[in-house]
């Protein structure tokens, strides 16, 4: 006896599970994409109504391909939806003047860290991150954080070793990230946090750095080299000339979009960057889901 074709709900559920095996997506988010797209492919319902299996149609292949593409592009964004990001920034602004350790400010900072993919995936490991950083490089007096994202929000400005820091220059090409950091800079005094909106490919270091700034002690290029290698390879030469004595370069162990390890590929990206910068990797750096070295 021939098997009855699955109904629309069952077909969608099958594709949701397959997408969740492949991509780092929540079932609910994947279900929303597949359900909304189903309506855009009327041939599939027509086949079902005629008692045929829609999964055999060419339109079905397109339906799955399009849904997976949408999921992939959603996962490739560093930040969640920009309205809630702007709302958190506004909330932080409204709490100006309060202690950064106070309940509301700490909570907003936590939510912002969770709203950017790079800091969200580092969140469970921040203690390890900073103990490894300080053990290898000592507590720095000055930091140049390049392609910083929201990472400066995690810096332990008021902890014993963090207090050594006097200036933190944070550079990113994303104006929304820079806006959050400008608001946050009011909370870290007496340290000076200077957020700068700049694109490494277009802007020279003389334009990026505040006038009169001397060479800084430590540059951070966290999870940046692989991104530049893929999207703006020309910018790597500029990164190599960052005005700092030492640089920590890192990469993720896991793909941002897919459920797979990418250590080998990212190791090569970091090693190629070290060659481009004519430097030898020094102390290795490692936490649970991120690795790299000092140059
Ligand atoms: C993978 S995220 C890493 C964020 C942060 N370093 C961290 O590890 O939490 C890469 C960041 O680099 C920034 N970026 C990418 N290309 C850049 C460029 N050419 N100039 C400045 N920033 C850039 C992006 O806007 C993004 O915030």
C-alpha cells in the first residue's frame, strides 16, 4: 500500500529539524521562516490538495533552498534586531550617573553583551578570558580594540587588574556599536574609553587615532582577522600596522552559522596574518570556544 504524503505541518517540521541540525538556529526561529515561506509557494499546497507528494516538485527544492538561505543570513548578522539594540542603548543613557555595578546598569550591559553574537558566545567564559589575558600580557595601561564590537562592555574596569588601565580606544565601522560605547564611556571613569567609528579599509591610522595619542600597549583584534580575510582582505595590511606594542589576535572555534568546528580554517587565517605582519606568534591564547596568540 502506497504511503500517504505528509501534510504541510509535517513537512515543515521535517525541514525545521534538518535545518537545526545544519545551522545554529533555534527551532522556533526556523519554524517561522519555513511556515512563512510555505505560503509563497502555492504549488506545494496544490499538490497536497491533488493527493500528490509536494516534496517531489522542483518548487519544493526552491522552497527549502530559500528558507535555508534566509536562516543563514539571519545568523550572519552580528546584532539582533536593531530596534531592541537601540532601546537598550537608550536605557543605558537614561541610567547615566548611576554606578556601573548598580542593578539596572549591570543588567542592561549584560543584555547588550548578549545582543551581539561575538560577545554572546564569549559570555560564559569571560572569567577565563581575562585571567588568560592578564596572565599572558599583564594588566595593560592602554588598549586599542580593533573591530571591537561590544567587547569593551565586558572589560573589568573596576577589578584589581582592570584598574591599571587609563585609556581604551575602541574602533569599529558599525555606528550603532559606537553609539552604545559612547554612552557607556560615561560609566568607566576614571578610565577613558574613546569609541571611534572607522573602517580599517578606508581610514588611515593617523585619522583613526585621537590626535596626540602615543603608541598603545596592547591591541586587541578579537575574531576580526577571519572576518577581514573573507570580506575585506585589503584591510589586513592596515590591521598589521596598528599602532600598538603587542597584539592579541583570536578566532572562533565554531562557525557563526553552522554546527561545525572551523579551527583548522581559522588557524590558517591567523597564521597567514602573522606572516603578513612579519611577526612570529608568541604566547598562545585559549578559552573554551576561542583561540589565538599574541604577536
Ligand atoms: C566578529 S565581530 C568581533 C567583535 C569583537 N572584536 C568581539 O570579539 O567581541 C567583528 C567586528 O569587526 C567589525 N569590523 C569588521 N570589519 C571592519 C573594518 N573594516 N573596520 C572596522 N571594524 C570592522 C564589525 O563591525 C564587528 O563588530
